[in-house]
C-alpha cells in the first residue's frame, strides 16, 4: 500500500506541478495531440495520410478526454495529464507485482525484499518518472506491456489469464507495434518447449499449462488489432503498407545512418531546399557530433547526413529504393557495425529525448543524463542476467524450467532480447529503452539474489 501511495503522489506532483505534459507539447507530442483533436472533432477521412504516420494507440488515448471535455480545452489536456500520471504510477505497482511473481522469496513468512527492491527502484527510476511529463507513447506502452507480461507469466504458471494477456498485449501493440518482436519470440519459445520431452515422455515443461486453446485465446486480440491497424493504413494511404508509415523511415535510418530525412513536393522544391516534411533523429545527431574517431562513429552510407527525395514522407517504395543503395554502398560488414552502433545507443552517446529538446525545463536534462549513465553502468549486469535467465529457462534447465520463477524470469529476459533485436535492425535510444527497464531491474534483482546465495554458500563451506 505504501508503494501505491508513493507512486500516485510522486506522479501527481510531477505532472501537476514539476512538469505538466500539457505545457510541453512539441515534436512527437504535438503530432499525437493534433491527431487526437482530429479524432475528437470527427475531422478524419479516407486519404488523410498524416493519420497513418504513427501507430494509433497513443492519439486514441489522448482523444478520450478531448471527446468528453472538448478537443481544444485546457481541461482535456489536464485530464490527459492525469491519465499519464496514473499509467506511470501503475507501472511502478505492476513492476512490483511482476517481481512478486518471478523472484523467489527468501523467507516464506517475511517481506519479499527482492520485489520491494524492484518496486522502489521503479518508483525512483528517473526515465519512467520523466516520461510521465510528456505525451509520449512510452508511458502507456510501458504499462500495457507490463500488464500483458504479468498475465503471460500467470498463464505460464497457472494456465489462466490467456484473454487478459492477449488484450493487454493488443493494446501495447496499438501503441507501439514493435512489441510484435516479443510476441514472435514468445511463440517460438512455446513451440520449442512443446517439442521437449520429460523423463516420463511428457511433452513440454511450462508449455503444458498453455494448451493450444489458451494460445489461441491469447493470440485472438493481437490478430484483431493487427487487422484493424493494417486496414487503417489502407484507408488513410490507399495501400496496404504495414501498421504505421514511420516504420519505413526508421528502418531506412537504421540501415543508412542518416541524421535527417526530408521529403519534397517536387523537383523545384528540392533544388531550392523547401521540404514539406523534415525529420531529424537526435541520437544520430549526437553521434555525428562525436566525430570520425569515435568507436561508434556515424558513417552515413550515402555520404551525407541528409536523405532527400521527392514524394510523401511515408512513401515505402522510396525508402525501399534508398535502402538498396545503402546496402550496396556499405556491404555486410558495415551493416553489422551499424547494428552494433544502434544497440549501443540504448545506453551511450544518444542523449535522453524529449528532455534534450525541452528548452522550457532545461534544468532536468542533467538529471536525465545521469539516469542514462546509471542505466549504462548497469547494462552489462542486466545483459548477463538476461543470458543466465534464458539459459536456465530454455537451454540448460530441462525439467527444472517447470519451476515457476525460472519461467517468469525467462519471459522478462525475452523482453530484453526483443529490445536488442529491434534496436539492432532500426536504432536505439534511451527513450526506446525505457519501457524495457522494469524487466532489467527484475533481472538485476534476480542476479543479486542468486549471487548473494552463492557467496553465502561458499562462506559456509569454508573451513574454520
């Protein structure tokens, strides 16, 4: 109860007085608010391509208070700020609840100190708090994903909550479709475990509790939201092209390492430098400032920091052609180096955004930078804990994988694997890493507990 009170109070103070998100609407946040107002005013129509630029979950959430209180009213944005505060507070509580599920209890009758440690760490973890003060997608995504993960772990451990896991997962997908990578990995793990045979010839260890019907109940909401997202893009763009158009641009940036993408309406505008849309990636900009001697030096595939073309900013065919040029110019070795650089920017070089562009609250950037540096110092231990959890769950545990905490920690480890794969293909940044931080904190707590138990056992064996 104390954790709930502290989580709610801290988020209310943050979004109400320290950093109200309605006073910091720029860049991505401005686009979310703009599209939410279009929805609330019923000003959307087929062919409105701007509506397909990003996934629809965030602006749908923002539209709810606008429909109730008025699209342009201050009260609507104030209510949305309360919504973001509540989602951020719920992230703290659900981090604790997930830790209760996956971390063994040292004393059956005493406090669950590992879970308490995770809850306190999530409460104080600055990126989670800071994002509550911006209308960014990471705040709802983090909680939806945590709620889905907790239900998935419960499903693995008890065979229940398949629908709940699927519904929360579908909402997470609507906010940030990258979660599909985690669900694919989870499905592969389920299929792999189904092939395993125990000493008595039984099929699977943890997957025995997740029968085919439960798996279908879990998948159904995901498939429904995927279909809605595909049709939505078709309605707004006139073609089937994924679930959001910014994915093609982000993939191109990850494979070409350009800082800026500019779209021009015609050749004349291109020659005069008058784009209709210009998008800059702060992480690559920061990397460019490090210079050519940096180990992760930015080496744009096409020679310049900007990629310019005539057409719509979301034109997938344009990006496909540009990526082919980048692949030809770099080769496999440089593309692999790009992937290493993309992953590294989860923790280093890239400055925390939106804080780095929030000129009204510049005093908070040094705090965000220290939060990034702390995450970077903890990253090697978190990745070690990830590998150990996966090995025990999928590779080296055998029948022991049936033990409830091992399977739960394995699911948390899969979240980090999904983050690494997504970042390697696209790119990473502290903002994109933050929704995975609760799982890293849980794995760190598990590593600390097992290391402490190992040291204590060694000390007990030492001759006196």
